[in-house]
C-alpha cells in the first residue's frame, strides 16, 4: 500500500512543479551565497 502511495505522489510531480522546485532551490542557494559573503565581508567578524 505504501509503495502505491509513493507512485501516486511521484506521478503528481509534473513539469510545473519541477520548474517551481528548481526555481525555489536556485533562489534559496543564491540567497545563502549572498548571506555568506555578507557575513564574511563584515569587518566585525574579522580577526586581528
């Protein structure tokens, strides 16, 4: 029964959902990179 449910969930992922997931992951990773560079470039966090 659980395998049947997994097949139904996988079959519900169409092109629009894949596009949304790809866009969301791309934007999320881009924001993480920007936040990382912002934190690392902040003079407060630098050593001596």
